[in-house]
């Protein structure tokens, strides 16, 4: 075990460096295909009021997501004040901006919950279920937007995208029923999937709970997508909100892949690729994506303040 832990400690800096290198290489490749002066000019034209509105929308999205998570944790036995979850969520959001994947901050949330109750497995299930429900809300919002905008994308791309989204959504629904398969619940290897499914059912055992959680998840992403919309229109991408609801969610899904630093590079490349399909200006799209990345970082800074405050607290005591 000590050797394994030592290998992990050695591999972390290597993994971080590799993913930082991938982000840097992708961004350099993208910048070679645009006019940097035009991209900078597009960013400069965004009114401060629009940036403020986008920040407020993103903070509201984070707050609604926190409330959803607190309800999930309460259903599996974690009873803590909303402020506890709010602090933990923003800490996780901040660490997501600096760790090699966009889900690294989940470890912070799991650690916070397990420290209070001492059940790391249930803390993991609670955070994982929150991720699943958040993903379900994003998929549902994206599928509905695409169904209302059938001519937005080329036919083959539209059908392939709907197929992928539908498959992912079906997989999330299947997880709800895994507890019924005995070969999974009794397996030493797959048993954790059965326990996860049990917790999943525990959280969503009533139609009211399903409706409330789904509504909160959709609202979370709708607020975030509106922030994208405000920035996009301000930067010159004057498209209706439903276009952003159709094109931005697949980009968000791609940033979950553990290939780059907090999704940088992948987000910009995917954003440019999707918006080029509808004839958008490449420089403006790149500026739009970078600006939203910076906005996400700014909205996570309360988490840094919470983290530093907690570190100072024990030292002063």
C-alpha cells in the first residue's frame, strides 16, 4: 500500500503537467487559426454590465445546484445547514478550476461530508448522484432544445448528436434499476453499482422528489446557459437563446473528459467547432469561450476565500 500511495503521489504532478500541456497545445493550435487582434477587440467590446449580469446568473446557478445537492444528502441521512453545503460547493468549484479535470472538486465535497458524518461511501454516493442528476438535467435541456431546432445543424451531425445524448440519458435511467439485478447486487466487483442504485432509489423513491430534483437541475443549467447567452450576444454572437441551449451543452459534456486542465482548450475547440456549423465568426466564438472560462473562475473565488478561512481557523485556535 505505501508503494501504491507513493506511485500516486509521483503520478499526480506528471498527470497535471501532461494535461496542462494538452490545454496549452490546444489553445495555441486554436489561436493560430484566428486573428488575435479581432478576438481581443471582441472581448473589449463587452459592456461591464453584461459581465455583471452573467456573473450573477452563474452564481445563481451555483446556488440552485447547491440546494439540489443539499436535498440529495438529506435523503441519504446527512443533516447539515444549507451554508455548510454552499461553502463546500464553492470550494469544489474553485478546485475544479485548478485540477486536471472538471470533476476534481467533487473530492473536496466528499471529504467535507465524510469528515462530519464519517461515512465516506455515503458521501461519495451523495456527490455522485448529484453529478448524475445534474448531467440528466443538462441532457434533458439539450435534447428538448435540439428537438425544437431540427434544422439548426446538418442532418448527419444532428442525428448523431441526438443518438449520443439519448443513449447517455437512457444510461442514467438504467442506473435507477440496477438494484433489481441480483448478479450486480451480490457481486464483489459490481456490488458498489448495486449500492449506488439503492441510494439512487432512496433519493428518488417518489414522483414528487423526481419532479423537484429534475426541475432544480434544469433550472441550474438554464441559468448557466442564460449567462452564456448574455456574454455571447454582448460579444457579437447575436443568436436566440435556443441556439445556445442547443450548441453549448455538448461542449460542457466534452469538458468532463479528463484530458485537459479544467476543460481549457477542449472547451474552446469544441465551441468554435459547433458554432462554425451555423456560420459564426471564429474569432468571436473563441473570445466568447475564453471569457466564459474566466467568468467561471471568477465565480469560484468565494470557494478560495472559504478554503483559506478554514485553514486559518485551526491555526488561530
